[in-house]
């Protein structure tokens, strides 16, 4: 919703996203462990792949920053650990292509809403 909205609706979505990230930080990640399940990647890590890679793209496209690394150190560490695993690193989509796609998609959606 962050990238498909503007104004108050977008700010509300960004706040909800921040709250979700805080919940993950507080309850989902174990201090001193690299991944959600411990020291090995598991299905939970795969499920949260979008947080690791896509969130930065959405932040770039919208100009909003629901992810504040200084407030979420365990999540920041998890993102770095997750994206450094060779098979993950090799499989992540190209950031520049993602930015171009999501910027275009956002413009199209917002233009259709204003019509």
C-alpha cells in the first residue's frame, strides 16, 4: 500500500509497515542468531525475503523510510546475513530493473486513480 497511495493514506501505510517491522524485530528474531530459525535459513527467512530486498526499492520509489536500521538492529543484521548467502545473492533481482519497474507501475496506478 505504501507505493500505491499518496498523502495521508500513504503515511498511514508507512506507519503500519514500521509497526510490522518493529514486531518482527521484537518477536521474530533471536538475539545472536543469523536467521529466523537460528544459524540456517529456513522457510520463515524465505517468506520474509521481500523485507530483505524489496523494502529498499519501495522506500526509494516512494521517498518514505518505514525501515529505520538504527531502531531495528536485529532486522538490519538479518537482512545483511540473508543477502550475503551465495544462493540468495545470486537469485535476487537487479535493483535498477526493479526501481524502473516499480516507478513506472506507481506512476500508472496513481495516474489512474486521479482520472
